[in-house]
């Protein structure tokens, strides 16, 4: 397990038994987005937020999340149209350092892209989280991903306003918030040109019925707003692909 022989991967098979395999082979044949965590997320006493599950609008399934910072990054990826699947901690990477000692690291997050490539990522709550060990592991995992045409990222925390907006819109990500048949097309038509949110809502119908559908459309990118500014009733909302506002993109 060194750079000459390649990295190795450890993951769980369908019955929960650990499997160790050459990393390049596993990456090409294993659907990591379908696997459970290879090791549980730690529970840290005193933390306000512990491990939990995130319901993905992309897959309709739950994804294990180990921290609030990770949940926030899942929100970003769940809105990325190029992402088709996720998993929390599905694989452990092994390598041998120069002195012969075997090292390992479990990235917090895996995402599968539409073109078949993958993203391994960690979601630190601040840039220095994890210390030197995390920095050294990031170098090794980056090298492992580069070998097979994948990507590794330490995903930077989001701005507070952007994170708050995503959290709000995430509350409307479920299909039930699209409302009755015909409401989503009415919402899309109402924002075919940029206009204040409340004006488009009132043009589409009763605000009590329409607002959830508008937030659902904003989550799924059928309408667009500047998510780096606070959401309010006069925020400009435009059609999908509108270049006016700045929107939250994926991590690729």
C-alpha cells in the first residue's frame, strides 16, 4: 500500500461485511452512493448537533450526516443537477507512508456525478479543523482521486446568509410542496421575467397556496433568486438560468 502499488479501499458489502480491494478497481466497480457508512459518525459530547439523516430530493433516500457543516454541504450538492447520488462515509482509504506505516482516512462524503465520476469530500466547520492529520490525509486522498479522474475537496463553510437561505428552501424540497397539478407551471410563468417575489406569488394565485410552490421551485432551480442576500418578499426572482442573481452552485 504505497504510491507504487496504489491505494486500497475498505467498504461494506450488502450484508455488512468489510471488503478490502485495490482502490482503482473499487472506484470503477463499486456504487459507493448505495453503501452504508464504513464506520459510524462519532458522537461528541457537548456538541449542539450530532449525527443524523438528510432526506435527499435528488434520490428520495436518506443520507447519513455527521455534523451541521456536513448537512449544509449536502444541501448544496442536493441542488446540483449534475449530482445523481450521495453517501456518508462509504469508504476508507488506506496507504503506506514512507516509513512503512499504514495510514487511513474516511472522507465524510461521497457524491456521484452524472458523468460517472465521483467526489470525495470532508466538511470541516472551520478551515483548521482536523489539524495536521487532516491536512496530510487530504493530500493523500487528493492523490488517490487524481489517479482515477475523481475529485477530493475540503468544502469550505458557507456564508451565514447563504446557509440560512438554503436551510429555509430545503424545508420545501419535498415534492408535496409543488402543490396541485398546474401550480408549478403557473409559478414558472409568473417569474418568466424577473420581478419581486411577492408580485409573482400574487400573480400566480393565493399566497398561502403559492408560496410553498415558489420555494419548491427555487430549491429545484425552476426559478432563481440571489441566495447570497436575505430572502424577503421584495427579493427579485427570475426564470431558471437567469444570470442576474448569484446562486449557490455545486462543489465540483
